[in-house]
């Protein structure tokens, strides 16, 4: 069954575009490393902010 570009379903077109997008994303290894680094830094920043705001002594037990 020969499907030309004009007769492909929207699902076929969607799958092709997702595959192309993943290939483009995977080729940019520096982008993947930077995204992981930024994610980790944000997690540490937000987590430490919440930890110090809540506190870690007996008086802060009610805040948890």
C-alpha cells in the first residue's frame, strides 16, 4: 500500500514529526547536558529554599 504525502493520516504525520523532533534533539548532546544541569540546579535551589524555610528543629514540626 503506497501512501503518498497527501493521503497519510494525521496520526502517521504526527509520528513522523515526533521521530524527526527526537532525532534533532538527540543530535544536540550539548543541549541535553545543559538541560540536565539546569534541572538539577533548579531542583537544588528550590529544595534548599523550602528546607531552610521549613526548618529542622522541634518548633518547625507544625509547619510540615
